């Protein structure tokens, strides 16, 4: 990207105009069919591309303001923004929100529960694949997307009880060196079949299915995938190894699928061992490492050799590494991989429909990925925007406001 590239240029690597134009067409189609069925709406006028961009900009603005309702922009209260409010009236915004669709109607061949948002997810994935080349080490995990922590800290217990639980889970494969999200997988928690409640009855099977889906484009590239206890499995790691994917996972006797692993390494002795004591069991390229440091930490890996010149691989799981097995070869740091994975700028707008929740979470990821690419580009050396400033600049460009320096 050139040094003059704007926030909008980076965002449109993932959400280009052709995708936005399709939203315009589908929204107008849905509005037309809705009115044919339920009666004419005299206040509705077909939405245009500039209006669709402004509509997205308004909702994205809730990620930087941490405002629970996008309608607060027009409220005159603490979260109001007169400059943004003048671009579109609240009544017009609410009309677009009422009819907004990515896919207006289900085709006869469609059976997927997320058919209304799947084309957008596919387009987003294509953009991620073409715009970024990840590092060798990557992480599989569920990002923390439940609620904005500011809202949780200020709302009442009654407000918390009123909020509906999400009917889906979102998993990602993420580059550990930059935080760029490479792959998204959405799992519905309702319905029957492989994507519904039947699969949830077997958690290890579900998590293995999630891992396979997230790594379906990673075969043969010698990636090293870090996993949490819910995914770590000897069977899965051996399957990935045959595909040229190597793994390192934190193991839990309670959460992990421990089939095929020696029980003696999974049980804790009655007398706690000395701090820093460790043991290793190997089978071919697979290693099970148990290390004690104020508790038992177990790793399963086929990505690294557990010994080098007779010394165990150094396992850094705490700030105090004095009691860790020493080695100059490699450091496996699970916490380091997870700490980079938190995304602090999810859109706060909370629609009731599941497909819309998925859509706005996906847009949040697109904005965060756009900022990561911006920081890696020459444009960052021209205007060093923070993440919040980048989001504010993107909102202004989507709304067609003139170029001004972010106020944050």
C-alpha cells in the first residue's frame, strides 16, 4: 500500500465496493418483498451506495466510542456526535437498519443456518488470504467477544439478565507475531446435524471439527499451530502432522481428549514435586512434557524436540523462569500466544438476529485486520494513528466527511 493510503483503502481490501453494492441490491430487494407482503412503507426510498457506507460507518463507530446503542449518536446525550448525526437522519438510519440484508432470500438448495451472511464471510476470507502472509506460528482460539468490559462494569444486574446469550461460537486462526486473524469459523449452537446441538454433546469431537475447519488451507505449509486444552489431542496432532501441520498444545486431563496418552503422566502425585522438576515421554516425533511450577503444566507437541544436548526445552509459562528447565534451543510460550489474541475493538451494536450478530463481529475483525496491515505499511509512518484513531478516521471516510485529524 502507498504512503498516501487511507483507512478506507485498507478496509476495502476486505470489504470492497462490489460487496457493498451487493448489500445495496439485497437490502432493496428485501424492502420491496417485505412491503409487498406487509403493506407499503411510504417513508422508504431505495438505499444507495453512499448511504450503505454511511450506515456501516455509524455502526462501526460504536467500537471506538464503546456506546451500547448506535442511536445515541442522535440522542444529544454523552455519546452524541453532532458532526456524524448531520450526515444522515436518525429516521433514515433506522429504516435502513430495518431492511438491511446481505442475502435477502434463501435459495432452494440452501440448508446452512448462516446462509444470510455466508457470502460475506466467504468474501472476507478471500480478502484475508490474498492480503496477508502469516508467520509460521499461529494460534487457534475463541476471541473474547461476549461484551464490552466498560459496559459490563457499568450496567446493572437486571440489564445483564435481560441480554440474550449468543446462539453461536466464533473461532479463529490467528498469526501469533502480528495478531492478524487468518481464518474465521462460526459454529451454530442450535439445530440438529453436524453444526448443531448434536455435535455439542461431544465437546472433544466438536473442537476437533473446529480445528480441522480452521486449518483446511494450512496443509503442506509447515505451520506450527498453538492450541488450548480443549483442542489439544494426540489423534488430532497426528492427523495434522500427516498434512504438514505441526502443533504445540497445552494439555488438561479435564478438558483435553487424552486418548492414547500415558495415564501416569496425566495424574498428579500425592506429594507435589520440587518446583522446576519435569518429565518427558516421547513416541516418534510426539512429545509429552510435564513441568511443575506452582502447579502441573503439560504440553503435547510434535513441532519441537523436547531435548537438545541432553537438556529439556525451556517452558516459559510464568514471569519467573529460574525454575524452568534450561535450554538455548527454543521457548514455548502459550501465554504469549494468547495475550496477543484479545481484540479490544468489537462493535458494541447488539442486534437480536443471529446472522446480524455474526455479520458485525466479522466486520469488527475486518477493521482490526485493516489496522494491522496499516501499521505494517508505509502509510503508518506518515500518520501514526492509534487503533481508536484509525477507527475514527475510517468512520469519517465511510460517512464522506472531509479529512481532519482524529480528535482522540
